[in-house]
C-alpha cells in the first residue's frame, strides 16, 4: 500500500493533503499544472476544478487567488467526502464549494455557463489496456475511476474539451493534464490549444484561452 495512504497524508505545493484509497494521490506533475495555469490568469473570480478528488488543486488555487470562488466538481461522492476533510482543514468552506456531477453540462452546473475564468482538470487519461501494466502500488490501490480514461484514454478529456470551453467566459483559460500520447488529439478538438511538456520532456499539459470568435461558434448554449 502506498505510504501516503498509510499515513493519510500527501504533500501538494505548500499543502498537507489528507488522502485515503477513495482518492488519487497528488503528483508533482499536477503541482506544475497548477503553477502554469496560475500564470495564465489574472485575478480570477470563478475557478472550476473538474474531477477534484482530494481537492488539492481547488485548495491550492483558492490560496493563490484569495478573491476567487472555487468549485470542486467530482462524480464520486466518496471522493468529495475526502475533499471536504481538506477544505475544512484549511478553513476554506466559504470559498471552495464541492459539487457532485458527472459532466460539465449537468443541469446543476448551468449557472457556471460563460462565467468561468479558469477551468482546470487532472482527469483520468490512461487507456484501459495500459492499466494492467501500471506498477502494483498504483494499479492495486489507487481508485480506478481516477486512472481509467476509456479505450483510448480520452473519454473524460474529450468531455472537458467539448463542454469546458462553453463554461469559460471570453478570455477564460482551460488547463488540462493529459497523457503523453494525446497532444495531437487535443489539437484536433481545439486547434488553438497549446500543448506543453513536463519537466521530464513528456507531453503533459494542454492550455486553451477562449476568444470572442469561439464564443460565437459555441452558439451560446450547453447541450
């Protein structure tokens, strides 16, 4: 069992995050996602962390941007219970709001349409046929729902790219952690997206900023 689960603790930037087998253990690559995304926005007021898990991204951004309201969204009720532990640990109940939903176009999230300054996500992006090749510490203990991205690993990534931009206000930023094989796929969906490598030189991040023209193409409505 990963030591983080044994001690119920994982570092994330300047945070000590409570973790247990209900949530994915935060990684350094995701710390880098947060830092790069934060450089792309100025004074955000509405931030969405889609697939919040332990809440590490939501909490980090709430501390970086003290005027922002952060919505931590997850399809797992169990994961949100863990996130709530961390929100309370850092006394951020007033600014980090947790929501149960399995897609961005859910009826309960329509209030976010065209209002989000930063939408960030570390979604499940590993192709199903690669899960068996993961090291046992990850494969056997961390939640499969946080790892399995479907046949090609793009099931949730595609949802974020398709629906996420509709939540963004003009000038809003979408930031997503992706698999090293998914850069071209992201660019096919969002031709203006910027794909970046991590500190090891592997494709790892996709960033997109919504422009006026894209807002017009979206038709102004969530499907």
